[in-house]
C-alpha cells in the first residue's frame, strides 16, 4: 500500500478489504441468542464455531440506510469533531 495515495483511494481500499473480511472471514459472536438473531436476519452463521459472515448484498443494503454524514464525539467533556 502506498500511503501517498489520495485519501479517497485509501478509503475505498479500506472499504473493500473490510467487506472482504466481513463476507469471507467473518467475526466471532459467542452468544447463542445473538447468533440465532443474526441467522434469522440473513447472516451466514456457523453456530459450532460461533462465527458469523455477512453477504455483500446484505452489507450493501445495511450501508445504504446510513446517513451521509455523522458527528464524532470524544469521551469526556470535549467538543465533537
């Protein structure tokens, strides 16, 4: 990776790799109730391994519902970014 790339290119790369990890590798969810809820929502669940993957389509659908911008807030009494 070339860190001299424009920020937008880096953001796209981070997004692509994040999608790859979430859809191909997955993430650990050690709670049976949560695994069941995710499975019923369309996630790919390996109950024995307690691993969850999300399809690219489901992820894109979820991302499309997010607002275009978000305000970040630090801990404590500092002002948001």
